[in-house]
């Protein structure tokens, strides 16, 4: 488990990893998984399949709990 904290406008560039679950604990932004870009906010849960490219962009201050399996 990794707690990621981003200020407004910060990004985590596209990358791959083992399967991961991303839970937005606070704030809002956009998570891209493969070619699908989705708006997210507090409470959103996103599952990223192993080996699929994903990225995060915060719209406002954001806390994200990433669980990598």
C-alpha cells in the first residue's frame, strides 16, 4: 500500500505496474487507465489490470491510496 499526495495540477505520468487498486481518499482529478480517461473524486475506486498503462492528474489537492498486488 502506498499513500500518494498530490498538489493541485500535479501528475503521475503514464506507467505500468502489477495489478493495482487506486482509492481516492481526498480531492479530485483524472485517472487514465489504458486509453480510458475518467474523472475521479473522493470515494472513487479504480482497478488497474497488471501491465496496463495508467496515469493520475490532480485537479485539486488529492490523496490516493494505491494497493499493488
